C-alpha cells in the first residue's frame, strides 16, 4: 500500500508561516516568544540574546547580529522592503526600537523607542538616545551621539580614552551574562 | 488690586506703625491712620500708600498670640531645611554652609580615579580634563581644581584682569564701608521715637552731645553713598584693548555651530560660567538645592506657617497654619439687583467670559448692595460696622449702612448644623405650609417669590444663616467730573480735577469691630499675655478685634 506521508501536525499559531533559514551560534539565547520572519538568512552570533517579543524581519534582506549583542523586547530589526541589516558586536537594540539601518557599528546602542531609517549607517560606539530619529540614508560617524531634539555631538570621552571603551565592552558582557540567566533558551525552535 | 469686582481687601494693622507722612505738597494726599483711634481719621483706599497695607484675604496670616492680622510685611520667612529636588535628600544646614547650596552627585570609576558622566549624552568630565580622587566631597574637589586652573593662568601674566571672585569680594567690602560711612540705619524696627539716627544725633548735639567722637560725627555731613571707582574697589573695567582674544573667540564662534555656544541660562548657572561663551569652557555645576520655609510673626516668635519637614509625603502638609481666613470675620459684597449667584471668574468655561467687563456703575443712581459677614470662629460675635458718609478720595460717593450693629452666629461642625436645623431660623421667611415651597425655602435659604418683594429696612438684618449675616448697604456713586460751573476754573482747580488712575473705582472703606466672649478654659492667649485679660463674673473673657477693610464695588462710568 502506498504510504502517504501523514499531514504535518498543525503548528501553534505563534510560529510564522515562513521560517527563515537561520544560522545560530550554539551559545546564543533566543526567547520562545521572539519572532523571526522572512525568507532571507538570519545569522545570530556568539552569546547574542534575543529577548521575548523581539522581531527580526528578514523579509527585505538578510539580518546579521554580532556577538554579545542584544535585541530587547518589542524591538524590530530588519527591513520589509529594504536591504540587508548588519548589527555589529556588543550592540544593544533596546526596547521598542526600530532598526532598518544598513549597518550598526560595534559597541553602539540604539535606545528605547528610537528609530533608525532604512539604509542608514551608524559608526562604532554610537548612541541614539530614546525616541530619537536617524533619517534614512544618514551616515553617523564613529562616536556620534544623537540626543536632545535631533542634536548630534561627538562623544569625546569614548573616542579619546581607550579604557572607557574597554569598560563599556566589559559592561556589555556582564549585562549579557545577566540576561542569559533570565531568559530560557528556545533556540532549538529556530535552529536548522 | 483685584481685577474682578467685587473684591474685599483687608488692611493690616502694620499701617498704624508707620509714622505719619510729612506734610506733602498736594492737598489730595491724606495721611493714613495715625496711632489714635480710627474715629478721628479715615482709611483712604485711594491714597497711593494704601496699596502697601491692603491685601486680599488669601495673603493674610493671623498671629494667635498677638491676636492680630499679619500681612506679608509683618511676617518673616525662615528656612527650615534644604533638600535636593531630584532625590529628596535632606542636607543639614552645616553641610550647606560648607559646600554651598549645592548637592554633589556620584561618578563612575576609571582606574583609581572617579569622573562625572552624563548617562544621557555620554559627556564626561574627562572632556574638560577633570577627574576626582574620591567619590565624596565632589564640590570641594571641583572648586580646588577650578581655582588652580584660573589662578595658574593669571599668575603667568601680570596685567591680567582680576578674577570674578576677587572682584566680587572687593565690591562687597567697598559697599560695606560705604554703608557704615553714610550712616544708614539697618534696623527698621528701632523703638526710638526719632525717625533717623541723624535726627537723634542732631538733637543730642543740642544738649551737648556724648563725646568728642559723637560730636565730630554729627558735625560732619554724612557723605551720600557713592559707587565704586576703581578696580580695587570692585569696578569691572571693560576694555577694548584685548582685541586678540576677542577675535579668536569670534573666529571659533563662527567655525563651531550654534549648538556649541552657551545659552544665557548656562552662563548664569554659576559665577564660574559667567564668561564662558563656548560650551567647552563651561564648568560643571551641582544641582541647586531647594528650601522649605516657615513663616514667623515679626513681633512675637510665634510660627504662623510651619510645613511638615517630612519630604517623602506626597502632599505638603502643615504642622501649623494660621490663616486670617480662620480667625477674622470675612466680608463680601454683592449687588441686590443682580441675579444670584454671581459668575465666579474661577468657574468660567469660555475665555470670552473672562474678558467680559462688568457694566459700569452709573453715577447719582442709588444702588443697594448686600454685605455678608461670615464668622469663622466657634463663638458668636457682635459686629459693629462704621464707614464715612462719603468715600474719601476724588470721587465722593455716599454710603449708608442700613444696619451697622448685629450679631453673627458661630461656625461649627457640619453635624451641628444638620442636627439643629430648627435654629437656623430665617427670621424674615414666613413659616411654610409644609409643601414644596417650604422645602425649596429651606434649601435656597429664602422664599422663591419673596426675594422680589422684600425691601431693605433700616436697622434690620437682611438675612441670617448659621454663621453669616447679611445687611444692606446703600451707595450713591459720585460723578467723575464735577459739574461745569459758571465761573471758569483756575489752573489749580483744573489740575485737581484731573483723574488719576484708579479714581473711578468705587471703593468703600469699612471699619469692622468684632466682640466676643471666650470661656476662661478655652482662652489660650491669656496666659501668654501675662494676665492681661479681664475675667468677667461669669468666667468669660471679653475679646475684641478691629480692622479696616476696603470693599471694591465696581467702576463708575461716565454719564453723570
């Protein structure tokens, strides 16, 4: 008798219809309720943490998340109709932020509810303050701080003092370690 | 002066203490009440000096011990404590004296050193090259570093202008010297009957004087105070010679953008920042502390207002709060003819209503007003009112109080009022027939159709509620312009005829006297006054209180 493959069991509704091809480092932590959608590849680096309800959209292009980086709750990384999004190492995308940038340099932080437009390029060690906006296509030099009502300044302290950069990096590692203990890993759901 | 009519302003008794004004040139100026009884003189609300002693009820406090109203000039403010507005940390006054009125904040660690860093924009004190050896006493460390910077710079050149702090110190010393030389009296509350030390010295010198020095001082004419004349006295000379630094500054201001220049607010934040034109030159300034103040009567050390020092409480609570509102009989006036209730500006829904001016009062037409006196204390009081027949000032209006002497019931709990409903007798309302009309009467306080028919009668109270009594005032406003006469006026008379601002406002000064009796146990002020009270036969203490107040009725229009 010809065996017909049994119909696949109904998936729970929270899984997206299209699961993108993911390359996830075994040490990364991805929460169960995180959402990864799209058809392009998604790469998640070593020790990265994706919080619950974070959204990674690989629909317009691929998404790469560097090591020791974190994507917080409700944040959106990736474009729907744009290009690739590359997030560097030790980067924090905080709660509610929307990042559609072409790339975000190492050590940068996009703070709560900030918006980074399509194709923008953020340098290293940048900082976008809460609710700030980076225009589409805008290029921020290394060590730029976006704050106030759209003001920009150069962060002299981090630029000129290597020990400050080292401190920030170490601080980010500690934060990542703390988050790893708090978020149960559901990486298996997304791997492979 | 209140913007809306009608208003009531109360006169503080401090106006009694001022010496009578010296004979002035214009005959229009009448002096305020001298120390004698008010029957001799009238409070003139149009006097330019009257504004200093009249205040609305919400500005007045009341001293229990002196049993008098205290206006803003009669109480002093003292600081209870200082606290940081952000973290509500209380700084003891010794800390304030040493550190200045600033609060220091903590910083991040860099190796063995500490820095100040902003969590928002990532500025740190390393940008100006400042780091600290320990996380405490930051203000002190900052001050030391600032001093070493500015003094290090100026010691290089000789002709450097003096620093801001030195200039300030020189100027302060100079002014102190000037004050002592010109003999300015510092103590406004001296008890001497002579109005100034110069007078006293002059009179003393007539009798031979005290000593050689005193005589010498009186013979020398005291120099008037002068201003600083040189750098050592504290004058800051602005010179145009230092073109090079100015040019460099202008050049850098052109190159850097607007965001890099300082705002006036930043420059004013600290004396160190006064000359800083570019953001790079700003010096970190600690958070300004806030204070909590208490108010004390000037004449006795009684607290009039003492807020609760506990900071964590959400609302500001008071340990002591003695408002005039709760101690003196309160007057208010309203027109008899207008509809009831009057629109209160606080409850206006549309902005247009606020701007609507009340119609002007027509001169020479008799109008009747209801004057309501409310009693805030727990005893019934006997009120006597007095007012001059014609209002003082340029425009003379005739005022008659139909019932100048009456009683007002005590204020009490709400329960008392509800339980003893029978005693809230409206004397003028006829007994109801138990129907709807009677119920309406008890709610609104008077008969529905009665108010139209009632006529004010002399000697009778208009309306009486539990703790307030209303009487009727008849006012005939005077005309603004005097009638043209046959004889043309001389220049002087024309001058007097000119209206000054505020002359068209109809203000009625009223002298209010309240008498009441307090049973001996309840009287607290008696012990403090040292047995001054007189105890009656039945164990009650007679108390009395009197003050002037001014009722603002309205503006008199043209059309006499």
